[in-house]
C-alpha cells in the first residue's frame, strides 16, 4: 500500500507521507504507520524501497534483546539496515545521474522497512542489470563479509573444505567459492536444509542434529578451535588436512 501524495523525481521534492513498519512499545497497537516528509539531505539519496534485508541481529532486536554490540533502539522505531530499490531524489552535492538508478544501500540507524528510505550516497552501490532486488540486498552485508574472510582460507584445487551451517547466508557463499576453485566440499546442515546444500554442489552433505542439543554442539565444535561472531576459517596446527569453515554455534550456550 502506498500513501504518498507526491512521487519525487528530482532534487528537493518533498514526499507527503510514507508507509513503514514501526516497532512500538507494548500496549500501542498497529505495526504499520506513516512517516512524513522524507527529504534527502546533503550527500544523501531518497530510495523507493523494493526489498529490505533481514539480519540475524535485527531478529533479536525485534524482541527487545541485544545482539553483540547491537542494542535495541528507542521505540517507536522503523527497523531495517539494508535496502535495494530505485533512487527517486537526491540531496545537494549528489549528481543528478543517480536519479533512476537501481541501487543497494546500507542505512545508519534503521529505516529500511518502509516504502521510502534515505541513505548516504557513499553507502549506495549500483545493482547490475539482471540482478533482482532481493538477491542484491541479501548480498550487501553477507557477501561483503564472505569476501573479507575468503582470502584467509587460501583455497586450492587440491583442498578439502568442511563447512558448518552450510545452508546459511555466508556459509552458502563459502561452499560456492570453494567449489569454484575446484576444492572438495563437505557441508553440514540440519535435515531440512541438506537439500539446499546438495543443490549448491557440495561433494558430501552431513545431516546435523537439531540446533541446541548436545550432539549439535559437539558436531559444530569439531570444525575449528576458534571462530568469530560472523564466521571464519581455521587450519590444523600442522597445516595439513581439511580447512574448516564455521560460524558461532547457534545454541548460544556452549560458546562454540
């Protein structure tokens, strides 16, 4: 549903109102609300949102819980830190050539779960022709994180890579990256996700027990001796054997 009285197409044109998903304090009804007068300031873009990303951290923030260094925002709040869509207006200092471009962008302070969003021009990236909005926004943070981790692995055609949580966003990219260089891939995932991992092309797929059980924690702990919150690679101490790729154990209790 669109509640805009005016559709902006050039610099400085105001929007009458914009529909957004707003988190409200308990006792206040309604998830959908209106945000008035979205205007791109200097160096910023106004984006007609076609797809918004959903991060693991945001799912915790929705419940009013902290996630790592992320803390819940004061309510009411429009969540959403990633969007893809069309630029429909620009602020001062931004070239008019941006208007009409398909872009993906990171947002500071949320605001992505709305029909319109404002982003810094420096945080926006053109979306290639043929790439859908949903795929583009899904790749924004996950893809960048994966690209940051992959050089550490130094993948080779004669290597074997063991990927935990292989159906997840980053780890699905790890599976594909390892296969692209010719390495053998063993992917572990829950029963309902093994078909996805097989579809990615993994040479072997391991069905792990349900998340949170002792066996699940044990299965994840064999892959590496250290990890980061966003995932990482590790090698055996002597440098031989398979490379392990893992993310933090989702049970949240064992510390793996």
